[in-house]
C-alpha cells in the first residue's frame, strides 16, 4: 500500500514537471531570437527550435580548473580570459555533438549569446529556486520553507526577474525552475 501512494505521488510530480515545461518553454521563446515550441503530434511530444525538431544532446556544465576541487568563479576574470576558457570548453562540447547545456551557475546573458553564436550551443537557464537555501528579505535561510508565503513571494518575484533578464537573449532554449 505504501508503494502505491509513493507511485501516485511520483506520477503527480512527473505530471507537474511536464506541465511546468510546457508553460515555461513559451516564456523562454516569446521574445527571443529563437522561437522555441513544444509540439504534440500523433507520434508524441517534440521540442522545436525555429520550426525544426530539436533533439537535445546536452550536458550540465560548470567550469572547474584542473587540480581544483571547487567551482571556480569564471566570471571574475577579464573578457579575454573568459572567451579563451569558453572557446576551449565549448569547442570540445561542440565537437562531441552537444547542442545544449544547463549550468551550475548563472551565466550572464552576454556569455549565453556568445556560446550560442560561436559554438551553436543553447543554454537552459536554471535558477535553483532555493534548493540550497535562499536569501529572503536580506536574511539567509539555509533550508527553504516553500510553505512560507513570504518565501514563495520572494522566489516568484526573483524568477520573474530572471525571465526578464534573459528573455531576449539569443541562445536561451528554456527556463528550468
């Protein structure tokens, strides 16, 4: 019986994720250079970019220099250093056939566009929405309480700001909330 309840909860959760994807993709594609759609046909659901089927061959990417055991602050460097790192990393990914990434950190819009323009790799914008804690009204909350109305309000406001910041950026495939 307990397994049955777990299965039902997981099915509801899966359905919720599918609905979020369907509703988030149009937000990402509404005002950007690339038109991204989720299309249903007799064969099932498909993701399309600019009218063409898009089979996502993606990786999760975060820059860590050799010999380091922490994620490096890539974006504290000069533009030339960033370009050099991105060209190396994304050159390898492009050669592997990667066409999409989701990053551990928020890549600024100018670099999302650069990666797309130079390497043809699209980005999934993935704010973590409090997964590892969140700053609510200037106070760090280490364990996000999603049932708290103020926390939900702050998260919602911040996510709208992410969409506004990235929505016109070429190379944005979708938002993953």
